[in-house]
């Protein structure tokens, strides 16, 4: 009897061991194959993989992760014996880098011991890491990350977990910037100067200027706006319903997440500062510039910053200024008002309207006033060889950019009102030797191409899937023009070393910026739903920049479940395919197109999967 008991016990042990082994094997299969599932199911990463993928912080540990890969990994040609399907992998960055902006990273400034003039805001300007100091890892979403709320609901509320920063809600509680409510952050539409709502403030400005129906768009004549020191961009958000497109600009300062909130809301916005370099916008881009208690000293450096606003304003453009200097009666504010009034008078601006706490100045329509000033009047006119459209890395100058002969004679920009402006050939086409026929043909070509893109995307998207879109090589802006009927906005990016066509983009009533894709873009991670990459990888290869780095940057910018449309040569598309698994992207569709300048191009659409680190995964359960 005793022997039988021992035998039964041994059998039970063997059975339990077998069951355990089978269970472990099944769990392995679930994790392994589950990670390949498409859609919005989350992929989980254990803490073992959450390393800093770079020697960026100066340590030698894991420094191989941050060093450059073989040259062949960044080129599109295949090595001998390479079948083009080489498995690639990237580590996941540490959780503390979930909001990394490589060229606006304060830690980098400290580590490189850059000697910057804080009074000139140089520490808020772009300072990019050298290739050997870049993070070669995937930026993780924050714990509890959720797919963003869809537009237009997102204008008024976002998930708190996606931007877990509530200090602005407390700091600006009396100004109605934002309010924390449970697992969401609400945006009542207030601002530092318009506590009771941006909509009422906008209507007041239209009334001050005697625009029809108190509509600031002035029957389509006022379309593009530059909002500096924008807070969480409620001013720009409420302009959209009036068919006005605003670029909302703010630095990554003490209110460090304001632009992140704006983009999460689906409002056009960009990180930047009026410091020492020109804004990344061409001359004569905006009908209105706006500053509502933006805390900028406009008198510094001989009015340099105000002159930069003058450069980007169109003939007859407005500057709306809401600040204590415009109404306060104390000695210091009166002094500032007197000096500012004298400066803008020498710049030939006039007061178009002044009411309560807001003054609106208007820029002249022609060069007449400039030419009638007394000799030696400051600020001077810019040199004749100064290019007002050269902006990338160009320092601002304290001078007035006069109008072109065409703008002077036409007494303005001679642009059609919106929406006709979008498809009407603008006068500045002549700067590039482009004809109206070429413009119309380009517009039609991209309409057809976008139709093709949507046929590839349609199984995966609905009318509200996409909101924030970026065209990484915008040329004349025809890709964005083809999206007019979609409920999206487009950041049109023009390469810094190509034709300066961004002014055509603005003349069409669209917005955009200049950029060098060998560097990181000035935006937070997870801010765009769709990126259009036309020939971008081919272009940076010509500059000997890393295609792998660019793919990681695209992944950083892209929201989980967002899309990338690659349009390039077959060799480039094959290069991208090598990284799909490593980036956790899924191929959605492909097609060939013979409408390209260099022959056949391939269209390849991918979708980014939602994946979470272990900590984040636990918080969603």
C-alpha cells in the first residue's frame, strides 16, 4: 500500500510538470503571435527592454545601441548576400523620454555645455544632437495612453493620460485655459486675456475692424493668422469655424506642454520662439498677427522682434495686441506704450482700431511711406541683397523688408479671397518661372493621387479617423489642397535647401514651415495622424543622412494607429519594408504610379500599431 502511494505521488508530480510546461508554451505562443496582430490591440513590452537606446547621457553601458549602424543599414542599396529582408530591431527608450523632442531637449543643452544667452531666448531655439548622440530607440507612450478623442470633440476635451500634466489647470485656473474633470482635461475656450471665451474675443476684434457680420475672415480676405505666445491655442481653435487658419506658436518654456495640448486637441500649432533666428515662414505670409499678453518685450534690440512680425505680415496686414501697455495708466506701462507707438509709427504702421484693452495696428499697402521717411530714420530698410524668404538658420535683422515691385504697384498681395484662393494661381508663381497652366496641372495631378491614396486607406479609416496631417515635402501645397473637403488640417513642410515654394503654400491660404529632414522636427511625439513622405528618403540619401534615423523620427511624430504614405522608388520602399517589424508598423496597401518625374513610383501605406510598456499596459487593465 505504501509503494502504491509513492507511485501515485510521482505520477501527479509528472502530470503537474507537464501541465506547467504546456501552459508556459501556450503563453509564449500567445505573446509571440499576439504581437503580430494588427488594429488597435496593444503590444506589451517588458521592463527588460525599456532601455535608453543611446550613449546620449554619457554612460558607456548599452553604448552600442546608440552608435551608428553599418552604413548599409542607412543606404538603400543591398549588400552582397543581403536579400533585403534583414530583420531589424530597436530597443524601447526609457519611460522618462516619452515626450522627447531631440532638437529642443534641455538635457542636451546642459550636457553639451552650450553657452547660450538666456535673455535672447537662445535656450528655446533648436539645438540638435550630433548623429552619435541621437536616441536610436522607440519613444514609448505614457502610462495609460489612449487613442486620442476625435475632432471636433477634441477641441474641447482630451484624455488626461495622454498628456499627464495638470499644472496649467491650477496655474491658470482663473483664466479658463483648462479644467481637469476625471480622466479628461476640458478646454472652456478661455485665455489670459479672454477669460470668458475666445469666440467672444474674436467677434470683438471683427467688430473693431468693422468687418461684415462681425466675422474676422472679412468675407475670405483674412485667412492666415500667426498667434504668438498662444497658450493652449484656443484662439486658433475657435478661428477654424470662421474658415481662418492660424499657426499657434509657443516655446517649450515653463508652460512646457501648451503646444502638446494644442496638437492633441487637433488645432494647428508649432513649437518655436521669437529669439535670434527668423521664424520658419516666408515674407508676407499672414493677414493677421496676434499677441494676447504674450510676455514679449517688443522694444528690445531696436524693435527686432516687431520687425520680424512686419516681415511675415502681408501688405495691409494687422497686428492685434492685447496687453496692459495698451490700456494701463501706471508710469511703466505708459512709458512702454509711448516708445512702442513711436517705433510702429517709424515702421509706417497706423492704428486701425483701439478699444478697451486691445489695439490693432495695420501695416501699409505700399512702399510709399517707407520712401517718404527722413534720411537716417530707424529702423532702416533692409539691404537690397537681403532675401526676406531665406529663413532656415538665418538671424533676424532690425530692418524693414520693403515690398516687391509687383506688391507695391498692386497695392497688396492681389490674392483671391478664400476659398477661391486655394485653386487660383498666385502672383508669386512668377518668382519660380511657373506658369498658371503648370499650377493648374499640379493641382489636378495631386487630386488624382490623393484619390488613389484614399482608395488604399479607405478600408482602415472613417470620416473622423484623421485630423493632424503632415506633408513632408509640400512643393506647391497641392496635396493639402486636395484634402480641402476632408476634416483635416495639413502642416506643409518645404525642404530648407530646395525652391522656396512655402510662400506659394501660404498664398493658397494654407500653412506650413521650412525644415531639414536630416534633423528632428520641432514637435512632440505622437502628434500627427498621417504623414505623407514623397521622395523624402531619396532626398536625404543624397545628403548622406541616415534613412534609419528618419524612420525613427517618423515613428516619433506619428500617433499610435496613425498612417504613413510613402511615395518613392521601389528600392526605397524595399528599404522601408525591412523595418516594419522593428517599428511595429503594418503594411496596409501598395500601388504603382507612373506619374512621377523620374518614371515609376511606388505608393506604400503603413499603419503604426498601438504598443505599450509593461507599466502602461498594467494601467490600462
